[in-house]
C-alpha cells in the first residue's frame, strides 16, 4: 500500500470501521506500506476509534508471509494501471474486494474470486468485504477460482501465449 491520495487510505479505514461494526466474526486489519499519508492514516484510525483493530506494518520485504495470513484483500484505489497486488493476493488464494480502478476488473473473476465495486462508497465496499469474510464457503471456493484464474491468465506461459498472439496472430 502506498499511502497516497489515489490509494484512498482514509476510505480503506472507513470501510474497516464499517466491517468491524457489521461483521459476525472477529476481524483484524493490516496495512502494509509507506508513504506521505501513513502518519495521517494512523491518526485517522485513532480518530474513528479503530486503532486497536488495525496494524500498520510500514514498509516490509516479507509481504508474501504477511499476505498468507489474510482472509480477504481490499483495494480502494481511485486510479490504477493493472493492479499487480490483486493478482498476487489471488495467487495465494486470497479473495479480493476492489474498486473499479484501471485494470482491476481484468485481474479477477467477479463474484467468484472476489467482488468488483463500481460505486466505491463505504457501504458498497464494506458489503463486498463482508460477503467474503462472513461466508466460509465462498472463501474456500474463491481461493480455488483465484489461483486457477491467476495461473490461466497471468502465469509466464499464459503471458507468452498472449504476446505471441498479439505479435504474430495475423501472420502466416
């Protein structure tokens, strides 16, 4: 997470607060990363009363180990290219909830490996997260779909095949 405006860390924290209020389960949140809005985000979590439920880990090199502890991944970005982080999370079997930023919709199977939120309000995003974390059956099935989707669409072999089609598709 880069703590910058376009990543919308305050929206992310507002969603976390809403999920904490609505979930049937005990939920904890983790934010990994650094940036100019990190300290403001920490202060904001205190202001809205969720600082004891959010761990701010700062910049880390062991993101794979940290991702392995997640039940869901939330992306609140306003602007993205192709968000690799959604691909990485799914490669580890983590279902995602994401705004419709950039190429986010291309990275997962909406309704099967996560949920795309076109109108990124706190309510809509928190509902998407709740659909993941409050449904163990969905967590299991989405993990399988997520891994398969990443392998089929974003593995090195899949990327080579797509590139070859682009470059040589019309040549005989």
